[in-house]
């Protein structure tokens, strides 16, 4: 189900914890599995549960709690937008509406070209930079106002075309 390289990475993560607590590597294992497969199917989460000798439901609880894990296929760019109070007070909801309007999708949907997926997110601890968007779990975009949405999306599209 996973490549030898991914399993070696998971084994390295397991070694960071006492032998009888290999389930402590679950977050790392999920991230490694998602990096290889793009998203976490039920079968893949069951595989990880068996590998870490822990209940499948416990793996699902972790995977479903954090927005960085994809429980369904996502587009090339997953845009996670914080809608908690500090971001909302700085206009996050207007940014969300601009993104939805420009992309023609709602939360948890992916554009027909497979490029963009919209996810609602909890606080990312960067409230001073509100409204905040995280691209593909790694790149933070600060103070994204509605009038900056077109340039933001065009920039990502250009990245895709230059690859
Ligand atoms: S409320 Fe949005 S980053 Fe904290």
C-alpha cells in the first residue's frame, strides 16, 4: 500500500518513541502516507493503524481533527482559510466570498480543472496577519483581502504552468 521509502520514513518516526508507544508516530505516519498518495483513504488509514498496532478509529480521530490531513482527494492547491474570530474581524468572510465567487466552488469542493480546493480552517496562530490562508499545509499567505484574491490565484496558476 505504501512504498518502501515511505515505510522507511515511518520506521524512522517510530524509532523516536519508546518501543511500546509506536502509535505516537501516527501524525508523522499520516503525513508521510498523504505525501505519497495525496489523500488518506479509509483503506490507507486502516493500513497505518495495523502498522502502528492501534485501533483504526484512533487513526481516523487524528486524521479528521487536523485540516492538514485530506480525507478526500484535493486539487493541486489546497487553500485552507481561517474563519475564527480574529480573522473574521479582519474581513476573512469577505475574502472567503471572493475566493468562492472567483473559483465557483464552496467549502470542501475542488474546481473542475483540479487546481483548487477550499477548506475552512481553525486558528493558525497567526492572528496578527489576518486574514490568513495556508496553501498546501505549508505556505502561509497573510492579510489576503478580497481585492488581492485575483492576483493570489493567478500567481498560483502561473506556478502550475511553469512546472
Ligand atoms: S484567528 Fe485566524 S490565524 Fe488566528
